[in-house]
């Protein structure tokens, strides 16, 4: 995402986790079981973003502390601190009861947030 010529290239640390079936690379995900992330149910707290999925069901995931990343978003996200949840379809949205994240920019259904 390009914001005023400032480019965030996902310079971050990542972890390996189990990836729930139906989840695809780039999805905004929630914790669905111990050491497992997936699309979750609508309203589950946002945990991070899937970066890679291997054939054995393991994958790399950006979690809080990873830095800035672009995630797919739905609905209206304002910049600043927002309570974010997943929508159950791989996107993030604002909702009461979500986890607080800094939303840096939102462009055409993609939000740049600080995990």
C-alpha cells in the first residue's frame, strides 16, 4: 500500500501455526483452536493475517507485534485506533468487542494496520 510515498513492505516477524481448512493466503484471521488460526466466525477478534500455507496445513502468520501489514477489510474503517474483528470470510471490520489496532490507512477495501 502506498500512502504519501511511504511504503510498508511487511518488515515483520512471523510465526508458524496450524491453519484451519478454508483459510487462504491473505485472510484476516482469528484464533479458532489452540495454536490454530482461521477465518473464524463473524465477530471473532482479529488475530492477524495469513502469509503462507504449506501442504501439511501449517503456515506463517503475522500476529500482534509483527508491525504494519495490509489486510482485507469490509465496511467503514476510519484511521486511528479501532476495535477489529473478522467477518468469517477472511476480512476485518470494526465491531464492539474487537481487539484494538491502529489503522494507518484504508484504500479500496484494504486496511494498513499495526499488528
